[in-house]
């Protein structure tokens, strides 16, 4: 019997080098769709969108400063990042949770390539966040009252935060095979952020993904001194490093991965060290010059006889300020209705820029301070400052008035408003329209007693033309020192106040 030896049949199929990467792309599409349809991720994006729309509806939203608007895009993406962390961690543990891990050994994709697919799904979530950030900032930049300059580095923080958090969730799945690890990590990250965000103004806080400088007043963009570009490099390097380490933990051993980790670590170190350098001596000198001698860095323009001296980025606001000045002067009498004044911007950036430092009242005649913010309460506050200069002669004297001239001043400040009573509430510290209160101005406030408030309320209820005529005809006496509220009421044709007319300390 002759044994017939047959050659094994050779397969016509060959393992194509790109076949496994095609599978990675297909798995990436699948995981991206699952990630973006997870309930926590959907809720996070909805909250992000709702918060953005709600914030843009505020009074301040009509006059944005873009150096503040770019930083306003950073907080909400942290919520999206935490949701992505949970979702990608759960997706990476899916096979272990369902007991299907042994079945993956027969597939074309080794574990580390499946990890690459999960990492790419996180990139998709970060890109969507980038689109949301661009839309949020673009809406502010296109507003007619927008001024200033945004920073690309600041705008990258939101998407990079989502990318970093997603990579952390992926790495956690490779190191700790437990579904409880990711929720506990989220709690730890929140605690870490709350702890370090309360630290003093120092370089170590830049190790956090989002660094909030709660500046109470808008500053020129060149005085902020935030290392936004270095911080973006730090976040990008850290996210790339964590993602590549996750691939290595899943079994990837290619030299390119090791080289990638080394390069990403170098990016992280360079960005981290550079961002922690602190304020340079040049920046500190620039802040000192802009605060103590603003005229050295400002440009002045004339409009309707008055002069407006502003920092370079605030040129478009001159028209808004001039409109208020013209309306206040139109209600005044004597030479005040044609008085030429100087409106000068002031800032205080010599100390901690996160503190609300008071501005010093100007002493030069007919010179008035305007701040760097506009809209909302800032409008009646500036109007009150202009009126005070017309009545008292200079800003320092106007902030120390406590006699009946305050009635004249507040009528000039509010009489032109379409809803003067609402403006009165906005310009007072306690939002009241009765009793005594502190009237806010760009510099120091002044105390308004109950009798003066009572007379002013009567005036604001009268026809504007009638009161304006009386103000013009009795201007000299209405602006004389030691005028009482009762005498002001008599001159203006309203009832004498019943409240006590006494200056507060």
C-alpha cells in the first residue's frame, strides 16, 4: 500500500500590513458613536450648552472683553471631561465586565490596538468640545461692543482638558480593572481642583488643567501675564503622555511608542517649567506704568469738545461714553451744559490682579474716571461720576459731597434714563430706592441719605422737561455748597422731605 503524501494547500490570503489598522479605524468609529451617545456625556454637553446660553444673556454679555471671554470658555468643558473619563473607562472595561475578553484573542486586533481605538474616540470628543469653544468665543467676538484680543492658548484649554481626562480614564482602565476606580478618581480630581484653586497667586497652580484668575476688573490683554501658550503645551504633552502610557500598559511594545512617550514627557516638562516662571520684571514695570501713569500708554481722542483718553483696546467704547456725557450735560444748567471734560481710563494692576483694588479719584478740574468694564451697572455709575464732576468741579470733591447737591447730581445722572427708578436701584450698593445708601462710582462711592433719596424720587416721577427747566433756572443755587435737601426740593417744586437730612459718617 503506497502512502500518498499530499502537500498542504497554500492559502491565497495574505495578512495585509494595513488590515489591522483598518480594523482600528472601524473600531474607532464604533467606540466614538458609543461614547458620544452615553447618557453622562450627553447630559454634560447639554449642561455646557445651557450654561453658555444663560451666561450670554446677561447685561455684561453685550459688551464683552475678549481677553476675558477666552478664559470664560474653560470652566464648563471640565464637566464634559469628567463625563468622558467615566464613559471611556467603562467602555475599556466592557469586555472584562461582560466576560468576553477571551474571545478577543481570535481577532485581528491585539489589546493595545483596541486601546488606540478608545484613545481616538476621546480625540473625537475633544474636537467636538473645540467646536463648542469656538462657537462660544465667536459669538462674543462678533458682538458690536466687543473689544480686546483673545488668546489661542486660552481657547485650547477646554478641548485639551477633555482630552486629558479621557486619557486618564483610559489609563485607569488598564491599571485598575474595577468599575469603581473611575468614579472614585472623579471625586479625587474634584477635591484636587478645589484645594489647589484656592492657593495663592503662584506658579504651582498652573499644574491644574484650568487656572482661574478671578480678576474683578478687566485689564488690557498685555498686562494679564498668563502663560497661556505654555499651559496649552503642558496640557497637550500630558494628555499625549498619558494616552501613550495607556497603550504601553495594554501591551504595545513598538519602539515608536516608547519614543512617543519620551517626546510627550519632554513637552510636558518644557511647558510645565515655562508656565511656572511667574511675572517677569518687564510685565511688572508695564503694570506699574499703566496704573500710576496711564497717560504714558493711552491715546486721546476729542469728541464734541470733550477728550477721551483710553488704553489702545478700548477705542471702540468712546462712542458709548460720549453718548452718556452728552445726555448728562444736556440736563445741566449754567456753563456746565457746555463744559468740556476729560474722561480718563484708570486701572489698578500694581498689586494682586485678582483683588478688587479701589481707584483713586482724580483731582484735576473736570476730569472723570471711567473703568474698563461697560454695560449693566457700570453705565449709571459712570453717569453719576460725570454728573458729580459737573456739580462739584472735580472728581475728588464730588466723592466727598454729602449735602443737598447730591440731589442735583443724581438728577443729572439718572434723569435721562428711560427707566430712571431702575437705574437708581442699580447704582446703589443695596439695590434700594428708599432710605439711605451708598452710591457707586468708578472710584469712591458717596453716601446718599434718606431725605435726599426722597426728594430725588419725587423728581424722577415728574415730567423730565419740567424738572430740567427748573434745574437750569436755579443752577447756581442747586450747585452751591451746604445746600439742604429741603431747599433743593423747594427750588425744584416738590414737597420737602420728611426724613432727616443728615450726613452719614
